[in-house]
C-alpha cells in the first residue's frame, strides 16, 4: 500500500491500533482518529516507532463536524485518501430489550450505525476524488444472528452490514469498494474489561468459539488490510467473518 493514504476511525486502541500498525507496515501513511487523545497519541508513537508516517486527530465518530475536520487534515497533510477502517463502536450494558431505555438505544445507534453512515457520507467523495480505494466497516457476528441482551448493538451492527452493501453498489462503478469485517470475540481492552467484570462469562465466551479462544487484534487487522489492498480488487459488498468458528459451531454436543 505504498503511496496510499489510510484512515482508521477509532485507531487509539485494540483492533483500531493493530490496524493502524498493519496498514503502516504495508507502506501506507496512516491518519489515526479517536475520541481518546492519549490512546490516539500512543498509537501514533507506536506507528512512528516502527518507522511509519502518520498523524493523530482527536475526533468523535458521532460528530459530522469532527469527521469533516479529520478529512480536511488528511487532505492537507497527505493530499488524498484511499483506505479507511471505520472501527469505533459503542455498545450497551447487557440487558433485555424491554429494559433498555431510549437514551441507551440512541447513544449506541449514534456511534455504531449513524456514525458509520456519517463517516462514509464524507469519506466516499474524498476517496473517489483521490482516484479510488476501499472502505472497511467493522461489524460483528452479533449483526448476523440473534444475540441475547445485545439488541441495540446487534441491530446497529446488522445495520452496518446492510449500509455497507448499499454503499458498495452505489460506488462500485466509481472506484470505491465497501466491505465489512465481522469479528467474533477479540482480545481487546473493551472485551477484557467486560470479561473481568463478569468472570463467569469468560469460559462460556471462549467456548462459543470453535477454536476455544478469542482473536488477537492483529488477526482482525490482517483481514482489514486485505480488504483495503489491491489483493481484494474484485471484492465489494462482502461480509468477511473472522470469528474462530463462532457462527459455524453447534452447541448441541460439546467435544
Ligand atoms: N472486542 C470484541 O470482542 C469485538 C467483537 C466483535 C466486533 N467488535 C467490533 O470491533 C471494533 C473494535 O473493537 P475493539 O474491542 O478493538 O475496541 P476497543 O474498545 O479496544 O477500541 C475502540 C477505540 O474506539 C475509540 N472510540 C470509541 N468511541 C469513539 C467515538 N465515538 N469516536 C471515535 N473513537 C471512538 C476508543 O477510544 C478506542 O480507542 C468495534 O467496532 C467493535 O464493535 C469487537
């Protein structure tokens, strides 16, 4: 990806940081956007430590103004944009859908679904004007099946999957490919925080994966890099499941 400019929304931790570093290893200049200033700056330090070039811009993925500012900085610094991972998301506490309140629903949708739409609304014209490229939206296996007590998050991720297909067909003849990566559990800070709070869920969560473990963030980043690169030049509107066998596993008989 030498000569290409990449952007990772939510690049300040976990999968986002791993994606920043993986894109830079492939030669891209990488813009890191994140709501968390210290995480974003830390990702930038890691990027520079491995010899990469990039910059950090503080931004909330739910804000059109912030997204436009990120794209302006990207254009000013590097002259265009070719590859994006829209990685940030906001979940809710685990609870039955009848117990979710309207604010929780709206906050989750505001970042996880509306935020991805807002990002693409402004990213697509810039990528097209830069000669084309690819967007990878991070969805989840939660968007592909029924998920207990995660109704808002699952609906938002299902929305990201449908939205990405709509963008893929709108831009298929305009030089921009749009795909999703649908991870299973990832060993990121967010997931570790959740499992530390509810240790009774750790073994069940690992066991839900046919491989019996969570993904390393780098394993998700590799899938993002593939979908951003020319190696996937004929792939658009696709949902790449990277889940260690969550969806394929039947829980009826345990090995
Ligand atoms: N962790 C999992 O098990 C898992 C499973 C399936 C899908 N996913 C998805 O993978 C993606 C990455 O997850 P992760 O666990 O690596 O995340 P993480 O919590 O480790 O990091 C997410 C980053 O996004 C940033 N962020 C949060 N809200 C933001 C906002 N409004 N604007 C800008 N930045 C914001 C955070 O500051 C953080 O740096 C998310 O879309 C998540 O829904 C995660």
